[in-house]
C-alpha cells in the first residue's frame, strides 16, 4: 500500500465502522421495542408491571477501543462482530426476581430472537456479590439490501441489584479495580442485604397478590342444602367421636 492509498482506505474503514455501529443502534431499537411491547401488554392483561425500567446504550468508541486493546480484538467489523458481544446493551430492571425469569422466558420464547449465551449471576453470584441475569442475543435487522443479525447484551436485574451494581461500579472505577479491603467487604455485606431485601419484598408482594385474588374470587356462600348436609354429617361424626349408641 502506498501512502497515497491511506486516506481512501481510512475513509472506507471509518465508513464501515460507522455502518456497523448503526446496525447496533437498530439492534437495540428492535430489542427495546420487544421489551416495551411486553411491558405494555403485560400491564394491560395482568394489571401488573414486571418491568420497572428499561435503558439502553451503545458502547462509546473510546470504550470499544479500550476493550479491543485489552482483549486483543481486531478493530475490524468481523473482529468486533464476533468477539465484542456487548457493543449494544439493554438493561431491564424488574420489581422482583421471579419477574426477571418471567421476562427472560417471554423474550427467549420469541422466534426471531436467538440466545447465544446466558449467564445467570443470580443463581451463581460473582465473588464480589454481583447479581444479574445476562443474555447475549441475536436479533435480525432488516436493512435496505440485506438482513443483519445483530448481537445485543441484555442485563436483567432487580432494583436492589441495580442499586448495588451502580455503587460497586463507581467504587471499582474510583480505585482502578483495587478498592481497599474494608470497602469490598462492606460491598459484599451490602449485596447480601440487597438479596434479603429482594426476598422479603417478594414475599410481601405475593401475600398481597393472594389477598387480592381472594377478594376478587370470594369463597361461594354455602347453599341451604349444603348447610343441612354439613349439620347431619357433623352430628353423625360427633356421635362416633363421643362413642354414642351404635345401631
Ligand atoms: P466484560 O469484558 O466486562 O464485558 O466481561 P465479560 O464479557 O466477561 O462478561 P460479564 O458477564 O462478566 O460482564 C458483562 C457486564 O456485566 C459488564 O460489562 C458489566 O456491565 C456487568 N458486570 C459484570 N460483573 C460486574 C460486577 O462485578 N460489577 C458491576 N457493577 N457490573 C458487572
Ligand atoms: Mg461485557
């Protein structure tokens, strides 16, 4: 390659990267639409909302560059597509742990969404206490001249897990990954407290749901016939229990 070729090549590569990042934007839009439809429909049908909050982001060029250098990933469309699986990210915050799996099942059940990888850090938390459910999915994006399968990382967590993760993230960066022991210990303890908060909140929620269901479907009043039958049965069993006269 002569030095004269460089600007054209550079232009082509920049354009290629720009197009690639655009497809990630579309991938995120597709997943966001799916999540928002689930949220609205679920709220409508079940009168309840398992999704508290949804957000998305495309990794900044600086973060892509830093990760590519750290993990020795070639800065080419092929390299990024196959080895950097979190360029497009969607984060779903749910009210309760059960909701996380419920939303997961609803997403995974969609036929145009392919799960490439699942990491369950709720069932298997990281040693520092990190909990979340991670899905790496592939979603088709229909472009003018082709269909592109775009990889999107979906993170599902509860409000408590999200609160914990954002504080941990801040501390991790503040100390460049080398936080003092007393802080990592305190974070681990906070993660345990967050988990027990999730458990308690879900238990209370279940109890309220049960009470509401009972109020909506009260037990039917016994009919007169039922009451006569019950009175006869009670009298009969009472005489047996008290050793009454035998026939
Ligand atoms: P990365 O190279 O960071 O993408 O890690 P990975 O590809 O091995 O995947 P992993 O499942 O460990 O992490 C993916 C993403 O989950 C990270 O980019 C964070 O957003 C989040 N995450 C994972 N571990 C932690 C953690 O210990 N603390 C916080 N706050 N977030 C985490
Ligand atoms: Mg990652």
